[in-house]
């Protein structure tokens, strides 16, 4: 998160355009900046006049949404993921993926309250998590649950909450111990609460799992400095080369 100079998961909000340009399939050609093959497939999928829900390729809709995310067309991505969530079978992996990705796109626009709602919905339909998004029983799709909890943690933090983000980060690493970003999340929040030794362990786990972005070293340096390990903190700080803003993780379907 970046309040002042600290790293964060999402980019600064851009808000919705005025007037908002919605999901543009275009009768005369493909959507701008999206693979024409994907655009053609999407147009075929969402012919509203003749659409039969069972015939919708939800995975293709999610892929198109991910393409929109890649070219930073967040409003269109939100529409694509929203359609995917609508047509997916309730509680399915596809539905949960669509809700998580919609939350990511909303957060990238700075719409953190709506982003939190999308991640809560992904949790609710998958594993019976209550509307407040608190911890519940595990799900067969623990990787998606973990991503939802991690993204929900950051959305709540951006909304000014200070306690529940750590709860969700802890839930994320419990559900998917291989999710390096979740270990970073937990380390960040532990640093914020003054639990620097625990934070350092989490950040080391993130590095071990392959997350070597500069903002991980930055946060690790903060923990080491607070623990009085000044030489190690300086060494960690030397690894920080810029690019400290982290974006939300977009969950992909498992083939």
C-alpha cells in the first residue's frame, strides 16, 4: 500500500471516466487494444438477443477481462468479469475467479469499497464465508480463496481499517502457503503493528517463494532497522531499485 511512501498492492485510483465508456463490442470491428480473436469470441458469447446462459464460455469471458487488465482498460475489464460472474454456475471456480478479478479491476480504479464487496462475494459463494468476509472453513479452491483474502486485506486497508487486514492476510497464507504475495502482505501488516520479528520471517518466506520485487526488500529493510540490524537493513535497502507499487493479483482459471 502506498500511504505517503510505503508500498501497496494497488495503483492509485483513476476513477471512472465521465462519460463512462462501457463494454464496447463494436459492430464494425474488434475492441481496441484487445486481441481480435478474443474480441470476436466475446461478441459471439454475449449476443444479448439470442443468448443462452448454458452456451456462454465463461473462461473466454474471464480471459478477455484479463486482456483488458493488461492494457489498463479497467472499466471494460469490470464489465467482462461481471458478465462472467453472472453467467457462471453459482459457487463454481469460474464464478469465484470472475469475482476476484472484478475486485482487482475495481481496486485499480481506486473503487476500494466495491472491490472489497467483490472479494467478499468470491468468498461467500465458494466456502460459505459470511458477508463480512471473516475466516471460515476451507474450500477445494483454496488458491482462489487465498487470493480473495489477500486482496480484501488491501482493499480494507485502503478504506482505513487497521485490524481486519491482518486477519485476512493470515487467512490467505493459511489457505495457500505457496502464495508469496500473501506472505508479503502479512509481513507488511505485522510491520505496521510493530511485530517486526514476525514480519521479517514472513518477508523471508516471500523471498524464498520467489517474490523478489523491490518493495519486498524495502519492507524487509524496515523490519531489520526496527530490530537494530542496521547493516543488514542497509544491505536490504540497497536491493530497492524502484517500482514499489504492487497491483492486485488477478486469479486465472486452472486448466
